[in-house]
């Protein structure tokens, strides 16, 4: 397939597309694979290498990875790669991540599928890494603890380059105190080694950044507590952010029975039957803190800025938290599924559900496109107009010239931010949450 000036000009960064193509074509393996591509696949390939430095350098290191372009990721929720070591596990991760990147760039798939695949990939990596780290102790460790994912991994809507928020819980141990201490020592050493292996950055990349600070007492608390101790902690907790965090918690590893037991015990904590005056004051204070952060971040920050992703999450999760105890259909972890359930339950009208969903998916797609460039955990659009232009073109924005492309992009961005901002401002505006359709 001849590569014409017209094809190059259609890329997000035409100069980079041409330069990087020439670089890759010096490698015989890469050149052979590029030559076999049809026009649509070649377009997607050039889009990937001109937009993402991360993907370009991945191809430079592993030219055989080029064959993954055009292959959709197929990850079962309980899939475990058959790997013998951490290097093979990283190799597996980047092959699958590249497939997901192509699915995103190609715009041939609904975006909630992309978010789900990113999450399934993380869960498969987590489970495989747990077994590699556990070694000869894998049976005891698998039965003695449950691993919970919170945040976007818990909700099955992970970012392209994100921390994974994890909490470990152990079984109760009725044996002698010395034996119990030995078990906790084993599990604590396992957690430290597990986190280290996930985060280790080598010439082949890394697996995931791990955040364990959402556990009881945060960074100053033990890495793992028993199920009884964990239940007692949350029974005494009044922190609104902890309730919101556990709305998106699910067991992703270890003993599933232990995980189900804890979620059942924490059900009254997560799904409040009523909102007391003190609860209301805490959530109002949380909203005020978020509002102040939104102003500091500005409108280029697509996560915590004004009209960002966090605005929509707060809107959905507060409505869910207050009403889910009486409406079991609201008791789910996924943000978009919860939004749809709020509509079916009569708390939101159909038009608002559609607009909020549109805004959320646009902002999540933009967030992931930002992170895809360098495989970095960033949420802010660059200040330089030329860099924003590349992002706009990557998202499919068009126009008669660069100025019009930027105008079209910013118009679309601001329209979706307006939907998010209005949703945020509707929650807790006065003294109570009305139980009626918004």
C-alpha cells in the first residue's frame, strides 16, 4: 500500500508520522509487516505512531508487536495469562494494551467497551502476579486473604495509565496468637513483594502503580486487617469519602467467599438508609472542598477541574449512596450502569441520563487519549496550542484549517464540561437531597 502525502497529512502530527515511519521501516521485521497492511489498517497504524510516543518506542523495541494492530483484545473477566515470570507478564500486558489502544484509536467500538477491557486486563495481571509472588505459599495466601479493587478498577472503568486502588483483608484467625502473628507476617511480606513487582519499571515497562492508601487509617495503618477488624473500623467511620470509595469496591483476587462476606457486612455502611444532619454537613463540606479544587485546577484539567470527570462521579454517586438502600437496582459499582439505573428508577429523566452519559464518555476518552501519548498518569490538557491541536486531530476533530479544528474541539469540550458542571451543582444545593426526578 503506497503511503501518499494525503494519508500523512491526515495524521494528528504529520511530521512525526513521516519521520517515525522512516525510522521503523529501517527494521526488516517492521517493514515487512507495514507492507502487508490495507488502507484502513495503515491509517490506524500511522495514527498510533504519530500520536503516541509510548507506542512508537514500543514498536522500536518490539517490532513484532506491529502485528497486534488491528487485533481486538479479547479478555475474559477471569482470564489468567499462562506466564512463567514477571518479564513474560509485562510482555503479555503490553501486547494486550496495544490492542486496546488500536481499538480506541480506530473509533470502531463503544467506549464503555474500552474501559471494561482496560479493567479486565488489570485484573488478569493482578491475579497472575499474585500467584507468581506467592510461590509455594499460593494455596495458603489464596485462602487467607481477599483483595478488593476500589476506584476506577473497582468500577470496571480503568484509565489507560492509572493507579490501582487496592485493599487487602484477611480471614479471622482463631489459632494461638503466635500462629496468627506468623500468618499476618506472611501476608504482609506478600503484599509488599506483590506491590513491588507490579510497580517495578524495567526496560520492558511496568505493570501497574499501586495505591494502598485507601485502606483503614490510610498510609499509617497496617497493610492488612482481619475481616472483623475491617468491619469494626467502618462501623465507626463517618468519613464521607470512605463511603463513596466503597461504592465501587469489588473483590478481584484471593478468597471470593471472604470478599463476599465483607461486602455483605459493609452493606449498611455503603448503602445508607437515611442521611442525618451530620452526614449532610460532611457531604456539603466534601462538595465545598471539591469546588475549591475545581477552581484551582482550571478548565484544562479533565478530571478534577470545573466540569470534569469528578463532577459527574460526585453527581451519580451521591444520588446512588442516598437511594440505593431502598432500590437494590442502584447497588452496582459501574458508574454508567448506575447512571442508567437512576434513570430507570425515576431519579433522573431520560434526557439528562443521555446527556450525562455523553459527557462522561467524552471526558473519559479525552483523559485516556492524554495518557496514551507518553504512558503517563496525566489529566490536564497541555497549555501549548500546538499540542492541544494534535490531541484534537487525534480525536477526529476536523476543519478548514488548524484554527477551525481548535475551535471545533474547544466548543465540544466546553459543551461537555457544561453538562458535568450543571450536574455537580444540582447535588446538595441547599439542605437536603430531594427524592424526585431531576
